């Protein structure tokens, strides 16, 4: 069982930046994935970004491309989400997720593909 703990959330004004961190209790397999999801009140959980630890391939939702960057510290089993040019629509609870199983590339931002989850960290962006 992999335990995930997020940190780095907070409140910022529009246009500001935050960096989120996710610490895992064990390595995710090279062909697995680690990812960030977010969920606002009354909304479905949506995929934000994902990374394949083995080759560092990355994937992003269209809404955050050019603003967010996912990267990792592989030996420490930490994945980060650098968020720039934040907008009020980015306000949500952000969750770290991981899986060890293989999966289709098109599914890497689908929440149902992941079986390990952190408790979340709140990000609030004001106008």
C-alpha cells in the first residue's frame, strides 16, 4: 500500500504562483504514473497533470498547459506541481494520485485509473 501526503497549498491573488508537493511512502513502478487532480465544490474531480516516473513523460489538461509544470525527485519519491499565472477558476482541493499498473496513455488523467490517493491540499485564488 502506497501512502501519499500533499503539502504547499494556500491562498494567493490572481496571477500568483504556488508549488505543491506530494511525498510517497514507496516507489511507483517505472511504467506506472503519478498525477495531480483537483476538485471544486459541486464539481467532478478532474485531472490536471501526470508524469511517468520511469521516463518522465508528462501530460497536462488543456486548461493548465503553459501555466503548470509537473516534475519529480525520483530518489525521494516526490512529485511537484508548479503553478504559475493562477486564476480564480484554479481554486479547488488538489489531490496527488498514483498507480503502479500499466494503462492506456489516453487514460492518464482519468481519476478512475488511480488506486492510491492523498488527502488533498486546498488552493484558493482570489481576484
